[in-house]
C-alpha cells in the first residue's frame, strides 16, 4: 500500500526527510516485492518505526517503509518456552498489553513504550538494572527480509551468524518483520522515589546500582540533591486508588509543570537554581505498586533533544563529576536533568553494552535551545572512557572514531557487505557511523 506524503520528521524534530515514496505493505510478500524492486533500481530503502530516534537513523530520500500494517498473523505465545512471536512493527505499548492479558511481561523496559519492537531493538534500547541487558538481548529469533528479497528466520539454530549480529542491526542488514522474545510471568513493581544527596550515591556507587533491581537517578546540574527511582518486583497488589492519582501527578509534574519551568528558566536564567530545586522536590516522594509496564514507562510530552553514552559502569562517578564541572563552565547551562542508569553486558557485536556492564549518562536540552556546546563537551569526556553513543540518540561520532570501541565491529561489517553489497539499506547516518 503506497501512501503519499511530503516530509517525514522524527519526534524530537531533529531529523527529517522527503522520501520518494512511503509504503506500508500489508504482507511479507508485498514487502519482498518492494525491496527487490528497489534493489534492482538502486533505490535506497529504510524502515521507520515510531520515529523516536533523535538521530536520522530512519531517514531516507528513497522508499520509506512503515510496518505497522504488516499482517504476520496474531501474536503467538509458547507456554512451554515462555517465548512470544509478534510483528516487528508492533509498539512496545501494544505488546505489553497483549502480554499482560496472557499473564506475561518483558523483564525490563526503558522510559517510554511508544517505540516499535524493531526500532527499539535495532538501536539497542535499554532500561536500567545491573542484572538486566538491553531489549535486543532478550530476542531469541527474528525474521529478516534481505536486500536480495530473501526471507530468513534467524535464531541460535538457523542463520546463526545473522542472528548473532542482526539483533542490533541499525536497520543496515535488512527489514525485520517478526520478532521472538523471551518473556517472564507478569509482575508488579514497587516504585519508590526519593531525593538524596548526589555525593552519597556516588560515594558507594556499586551499592547504589544494587540498591534495587532497577535503580536510576535524575541529576539536575546545579542542584546537589538528585531524584532517585528504585523499582523492585513485589508480590503486593497494585496500590488501589493511588495509581490513577500518581499517574496524573506524574503527567502534570514530569511533563506540563516541567515544560513550564523550562520555559521560565529560558526566559529568566537567574531563576534556574531555585526552579530546579523546586522541581526536584515536587517530583519526589511517591511510592506505588503497579504492573511492571505501567511503572517502567511514562508519557513524555515535553520535547527535548538527548545524547546518551554507555561507559564502563565503574567509571560513572568520575565521568559524572567531570560532566558536573563542565556544566559549571557553560555560558548557557542546561536546565534539564541528566539521567543515570546501568545495564548488564551482552554479546551482540554492535550493542552499546557489548562485552561490558554499562553505566549510562544521558544529557538533555529543552527543544529549541542550542545543545551543541554542552553535548560536544560531554562527548569529549565520554571519549576518555571509550564511550559508546546510543545509536538512536544524538552524537557526533563517525565510523573512524567508533570502530575500535566495538571488539566485533568487523564481524558486523563483513556480514553487511555480504548481505547488502549495493547498500539498499544505506542512508546518510549509516554512511557516517558505520562507513
Ligand atoms: C522520549 C524518548 C524516550 C526514550 N527513552 C529511551 C530509553 O529509556 N532507553 C533507550 O535506550 N532509548 C530510549 N529512547 C530512544 C529510542 O528507544 C530509540 O531511538 C528507538 O530506536 C526508537 O524506536 P522507534 O520505533 O521510534 O524506531 P525509529 O527511530 O523509527 O527507527 C530506529 C532504527 O530502527 C530501524 N528500523 C525500524 N524498524 C525496522 C524494521 N522493521 N527492520 C529493520 N530496521 C528497522 C530504522 O531504520 C532506524 O535505523 C527514547 C527516545 C525518546 C524520543
């Protein structure tokens, strides 16, 4: 099915393109015909998920494919293995709800749930948790349409190399149509939010990372106390009555009030420190129990731009202190919190956490402010730790600066050369970051 459209823009407004054509195939056969036709005409093809990458990773001037109408049959749940097979274009939100009805859940999630499963996994999207790897590490199989128009099922038993490499493929190896994921029995989380001195958390960083299965904090530069979130699985029932109120408060404080505060700080920079202190006290103090997917993800109505780096987990306190000193030197300091998370290592060649337990430092700027001096400054600090930028978030790296940071980089490049020699799935972003 072809859709006429002029310009496609991502959520953050940081990337756009004018594709020759937007296609929303309804069957794998139709998708194969589109890809094979494009390859024979040397037309580039890209899939776009929910457009929630800050980088132009999903942009193309050729054929832009949306997979949200692809019919690959209903979600299939295997009671024996606990695995689920679903459409790659399904959003995490829809998957979570379907799993919940089956009494299942994903073990971990990031901050939002609007991404598609393919979009989230192709860029190594992660949540927080010292024992939890990123979402792609939970894949046990996927179906890929290659540039030649082949349809391949990839798993630890079939197309093994492609499975190993392609779970985090940046959309460079082909189009993912179906995904198989590990699930766990549905669980509730007890979410506890506190405000604590940053110095205390960093004084025993390892203890902090293990203080809950899912621990993170938000640090507002210029304010010494940070908002800490600790989520712990519990057998307790959801806290009846408070959930709706807590959700409404979160929506108000984390989005609407936060947006107003950011606008105030932009207009009157001298108010920055007091506004930020007030915001950090307003957003804290909540404790609730709710199904895991409701706790992990929350809506984001304030638009921002973001850069996030994965570094060796033990390097976080030092790196964060350097970022703090950097912010003190900026003529236009950021008023948006720095998010600090952790995740377990995995073995996927282009995963940002490949081979190392990672600490994540995510810096943000309110949409419309000049992010470059801040982001470049933070990036040069992260370079000293062999930092790996999130593939879906802003950064200034190139293939030349990145390749030595991934031990299995060449393995990915070899497979890409074999599968897509004519670069059907190329775009400007891929040319910059993988060559
Ligand atoms: C508000 C906000 C909050 C976020 N929170 C987090 C977070 O907590 N943790 C985190 O790690 N990241 C987070 N991100 C980043 C986000 O998870 C990633 O950028 C993710 O890739 C977005 O998914 P998407 O469906 O929008 O994919 P898109 O951005 O549309 O596409 C991403 C990439 O996947 C490719 N792709 C999409 N579909 C397919 C397919 N079917 N086959 C092959 N390739 C495909 C695209 O071509 C592109 O290269 C956040 C982003 C935003 C805007």
